C-alpha cells in the first residue's frame, strides 16, 4: 500500500508587486465640490514559479471621477509566493483561487488605503471579498462558455 504524502501549504512571501497612482487633472479637480464616483475592479491571477511553487496576485484598480474627469486612479498588485504540494488536483483550483487570495487581500486593502491617503485624499477602504463566491462564479462562467463553444 503506497504511503499518502502529507499536503503542504506554506506562504513563502507576500509583497507589493506593482503600484501606480495618477492624478491627471490635479490641481484643478481638487477644487471641485462635487462628490466623485468610485469604481473598483478586482482580479486574481496565478502563475507557476517552480515545481509546487506558485505566485498568486490580487489586483485592484480604483478610479474616482467627477463627471468624466478622473480625480485619481490607483492600480495595485499584491502578490504572494506559496508552496503547494501533495494537494489533490481537484482541490488545487480552490486553494489557488480562494485560500491564497484570502491571505493576500488584507495587505492589498491596507496598501490601497495608504496610497490614497498619501495622495491627499480620504482613504478608500476596499470591501471584504468572498473569494469562494468569486471563484464559483468564475467556474460557472467558464463552464457555461465551454458549453457554448461549437463542437
């Protein structure tokens, strides 16, 4: 009987991979009294780095506008390196798509709030995210798209 190897899930490092801030209409836009509209987009990506080692990144794009003029735009990518070994193949997607982003996301939230504050604006606090629901939606959308492809 073959011995089952113990699953390994370890965080090697969490780091801010990329960040940018733009205020293309400053200083004039800063004098506006109108409340800006805030648009927040999130994404998750994973890249194999070595055997059993993955980089998982969560990106956030925060754009605030008054009418059609951008007040500020922040793009940030928080990443982590994870060692994931001996996890059943059918569970790998969930580990990479749910567990890893849940670990990285609080760092991203803090960095985005800090950058926005340092830019001279009230902090933007990204909402808590249910990465399991997000993952399940992506899986359902992918399955539906596969079903629509011609055979």
